[in-house]
C-alpha cells in the first residue's frame, strides 16, 4: 500500500480498519462472517479455500508484491558443509512439494502446484518489491502507523 499509494493513504485507512495481532486471524474472521473483507497473504486463505470455505482471494488491480519465504546459512556456522547440503535440498522440487502439501503454501518452483483457489503467479499483477528498501523504511512506517492507531 505504501509503495503504490504513499503514507497519506495509510493515514486515511487507519481509522477505518480493525487491526489484529496476526495475519492468520484475518481469514478466520472472514470465514466466520465477522468481517466482510480482510487483507492478508494469500497463503493464509489457501487452507480455507481447500476446506470449501465460502471466501475468495482478490488481488489489487494496481499490483501486489510477491514475497516468498527464504532460507540462509548463518555466518560462521559450526557445520558449514551440512548447512550447504540442507540449502541444496531445501530448494528442490521434493522439498517445495512438502511445503505445498503441508502448509498450502505457494512456492517459487513452477513444477509444484499452486494451492487450490489461488491463481498462478503469471495471472497476478506484480509490482517490484525491493526488500532492501522495505527493510530500511519498515521501522519508520510501522512507528508512524502505530502512532495513528493509538
């Protein structure tokens, strides 16, 4: 929202939303008809879709950022060779299939299915997501938003 609309949009949005402590609460509340709409990652909705809940996923026509889970090796780890072996495995189709099956998560491997009810990424308009910039401005935007909520 910040990337597309700027902070003034967030300032207008804040008084009109209910803030929750976890993005997983959002689809649960929509499924129970407590709220008509919620903003969360599509992976939070996938399980509900697979279970037959009467909800749908919608993406902003202006675009959305695609952010995926990541793994890495800790600097100076005591078992570097094992860490490298794990990293080589964690990006295989086999490992990502486990992620898909156990968590209903979208993966970056095009050979792994997309969770039921979610469109393939090539059907979602994506905007460029600069993870470094996001990390640099995160604290500032978070604190400004918290100030508006209180």
